[in-house]
């Protein structure tokens, strides 16, 4: 047993007869109750993982692909190729119709009118008329109003307030009110000390009586209530609760082992009853049958389809070339042309072609295949 287990056991009381008596029955009952819950839990967890792996993730990827294909990509294309150019055009049109005219009106009409029609005359009026007029009015107001008021305040009101009010009040406070207040405070302090002494004696008597009564009540409560409750908790409830908790933990682990064993048994049965026969049928029946279908039916059909397609392409190329040749011959018959030059033949020195029967001895012979034959060979 490790140190953490020792520390956990040190916190509890040692095992008692009650603990040993209820341990095994409690663990059996808890195991019977926990085992179905654990098996249902493991079954739900396995089902959830299987559904997530086989259904939810592919469904999510499919929905994401559908959303990207049907919604995001069209919206992106619409936003990039339609809405953005339309917004730029509307912005340019709104700027051209509403912003630029107002900017021009503000810059070339309102600002010059406000500057040269209002601001410049006001500045001139303020500098040449209002400023001298204000200076003169300030000098008159200082001479006729401020000077007399300052003299009245300094030489009449201040001396009258100082020597008629403040000096008598200061003398009255220092010579009369201060001694009277100190005497009153001394008398009140003596009265308070006597009252406090009397009340203290009374309170001490009451406190001594209350202390004895409180001690008696506390002893009764501790003896009749707290001590039995503490004993019941320490000797009965705590061991029972601890055993139930330990039993639940052990039962959960045992139920996990049993559930895992049951799951492995079901998986073994499924593998041997379904998986092995299906694998055997796939290896011994489906695989040879698929190889037979691939080798005996699909491969010959594919080769025949390729040959048919190649032959059809060759026939179409021949038909196109025939139509071109017939059109050129009809055009030469209508408008005229050189008889020696024929379409579709090399322009070098031929050895023997359909249009010439003679050769030049000193010239190198050209290949005796036409351009149509070379094209068919390349396509084939």
C-alpha cells in the first residue's frame, strides 16, 4: 500500500466490528446495483464512438461539402463577379452625382463667399472699429466705476468690519467663552466617571451571573447533544459512508472488467458468426467471380469498345477529309486553279503519286504515303 493510501487511512478511525460486519454485504449490494449502470454506460459510449466514426463525421463532411458547393462557392462567385463590381459602380456613380458637386460647391462657392464676403469684413471691422471702441469703454468703466468701488471697499468697509466686528468677537471668544467651556467640560467629565463606575459594578454582577448560567447550559448541550452526535458520526455514520464509497469505487472497477469481458465475448461471437463467414465468402466466392467478370467480360468488352471507337474515329476522319477534298475540287471547278497542285499531298519531289507518273532521276524520292494516311496512323 502506497503512502497516499496510508495518509487516507490515517484520517479515519481504525476498523471496528461494525465496519468489518457491513463491508462484504455492502460491496455485494453496490456491485449488483452498479453493474447494469456500468454496462449501459459502456454500451452507450461504444455506440456513440461508432456513430461518430461511421455516421456523424461522414455526414458532417458531406454537409460541409454541400454547403461549400451549393452556398459558399456561389455566394463567393456572386460577391466577387457581381456584387463587388456593382458596389464599385454604385459608389462611383454616387460619388460623381452627390459628393463631387458638393465638394466643388464648397470649395469654389461657399469658401470664397464666406472668406471674402464675411470673414475679411468682420476682421477689418474688429481691428479698426471695435477694438478702439472697446479700449475706450474699458478706460471709462475703470475710471468711473471700478475706482470708486475699490476705494469704498479698502478705506470704509474693511476697517469697519475689522474693528467693529472681528476684534470684539475674538476678545469675547478668548476671555469669556474659552474659560466657560473648559469648566463645563471638567464638570461633565467628573459626572461621567462617577456614572461609569456605578454602571461597571452593576454590569460585573450581571456578567458573573450570566457566565455561570452559560457554563451550565453549555455543559448540558455538550453532554446531551454534541457528545452523542459526535459518537454516532464517528462510530457509525463515518464508517458506513466510507465503506459505501469504497464499495462503489470497487464495484465500478469490477463492473468495468465484467462489461469489458462481456463486450469482448459479444465481439468474438460477432466475428466468428458473421465476420469469418463473410470474409470466407468474399475470398472464395466474390473475389474469383469478380476476377472472372473482369477478365472474361469486362476486359473484352472494353477492348471491343476501344477498337470500335478507334474505327469510328478513323471513319469520321476519312469522311471529313473526303468532304474537304470534294469541296476543294468543286471550288477549283467553279473558279479555276492549277491542275498540278492537289490538296493533301506533299509539296516536295514525289516518287510516285496519284497526280504524277514521272520522276526526276537526280531528286530524292519522297514517301509514297499521303498526309491522310499519316494522320490515320497517328490517330490509330
